[in-house]
C-alpha cells in the first residue's frame, strides 16, 4: 500500500500541480459544477429561467480544462468521439 504522503501527492503530481494547487482547482471546478447543476434543476422547474446557464457552465469548464495544460492521461477515452474526429 502506498504511503500516506503519496496518496495525497501522486495524482496532483501527475497533472503538474502541488496538493494545494490541485485542491484549489478541483474545489473551484466542483463549485462551478454545483452552481450549473442547480441552474439546470431550476430551469427544469421554471423553463423561462437560466435558459443557457447550464450549457455555458459546461462550455466554460471544458475550456478551463483545455487551456490549463493539464495532462489528460487518466481521463477515459470516448472511442466513438475519437472515431468521429478521424
């Protein structure tokens, strides 16, 4: 079993971040997802509210991951999407 320190540092290191940098990035990302999710639920109940908030949140978060320069080696591969891009 890996040591306690490596449990907290292995993944952040794999995306070129310290533990604290990774904590801040992931927390900010998660909070934005929560806000977007709540907006989607509210839109479902009241369709005239937050008409584009959920999709804008997804787009912004995707852009944030793309421009961060973070390696995506541990991200699952969508083989169907890859085939469509070829």
